[in-house]
């Protein structure tokens, strides 16, 4: 069992790149219902990764926390679904 929740990131705004504070995450494209299959991405020791579905470039920034993104609207919180 995982010892932490893997953050999900979305790209509703269609930006070319998103800066994130983790190297393991899931890309979901846009928010539901327009999302693509949620794909797990592990950068390993690299600092960049491209989603094979939506071509978003994710760039690791060690100054950001696990839920922080630049642009700031790209973290997806599953609690948003539960509240709806």
C-alpha cells in the first residue's frame, strides 16, 4: 500500500508547461468529465516529463510543495468531486 497519496494535476487552461513540486504524480488532462485516462508519471532523477496523452510538459521545481503548481490552478483535489 502506498504511504502517500499521489497528487493529480490537470491542465484546463491548456498551458504548455506546468511547474510542480513532486516527481511522482498523475496527469489527468482537463478536469472531469473532459479528462483523459489518469496516467502515473515518475520523473525519476529527471526534472521534466511529458504526458503522452495531452503533451503537457511537467517541470519539477524544488521550491514548490506537493500541491503547488505554477500556474496555480493545476492541482486537482478529489474533494472537489465529493462536494458536488
